[in-house]
C-alpha cells in the first residue's frame, strides 16, 4: 500500500469530528448508540468490501453498490475507507468515489453542526 502514513492521517483527521461528537454525546447525554453504530457499521463495511473484492476476482455475484453506500451512510464510512485501501477496491471508479465522499461530507456536516452550532442548523438537539 502506497502512502500509508498519509492515508492513516487522512482517516484520523476525517474521523476526528465524529469521534469527538460521539464522545461528547456519550459523556454528556449518556447516549452511546452512535458509537456502537459507527463501530458495527464500519465492521460490516469492511466485511462487505472484502466479500465484494473476492467475488470480483472469482467472477461471482457482486455486492450492489447501493448496499455498500447504504452501509457507509449508516456510519460505516470509516471502515469503508480503510477497506478501500486494504483491499484496493472501489478506489478508481469515479462515480463510486463521488457518492462515497458525499457520504463522508454528510457525516462531517452533521457532527460539525452538532459540536459547533448545538445542532441548530440541522435541527439536532445537543
């Protein structure tokens, strides 16, 4: 894998807002469900990417992209980003990457709103 340190730094930076948001939500409100969802969805995404990569190599039935994107949207994008690099899968398909990065942006906007605006912009109570 090329540029491992840079890729890990990008993952860490992108994960910073969600991590701080989940931590704040858990510590202040005692609501840890988002932390569990991020963890489980990320694990599922890694598994789905691995399965899809295997099936692609074997000419088997592929995992639909909408399933992968759905898992990413539910909070599995950190696992998906990691899996893309680990398995070198879905990294060159521009249409796929566009949707993936829009999903990451949605999560960043949500947590930025929650942390810095108290959820006022998106209507999420802090």
